[in-house]
């Protein structure tokens, strides 16, 4: 799965959890969004 941040824009290109696990999905997205947002400029990609 690839998370891409472009100048503060956070995009999730795939669903990290099963469809019925929306709480964990939301947490995961917010967690990575928080990490990617700190101290980064330009384009940053995290693959897991």
C-alpha cells in the first residue's frame, strides 16, 4: 500500500484493512497522515 503526501495533501491509494474494520482503517489513515505531515515538504511516499 502506498501513502503519498504532496505539499500537505494526504492521499490513501488503497484500503489498509478489511472493509468491516473502518475504525482501524480511520486510525491508520490519521496516524500516517500525522506522521507524514510533520517536518515534510514536497513529495513524500510511504509504502507498507
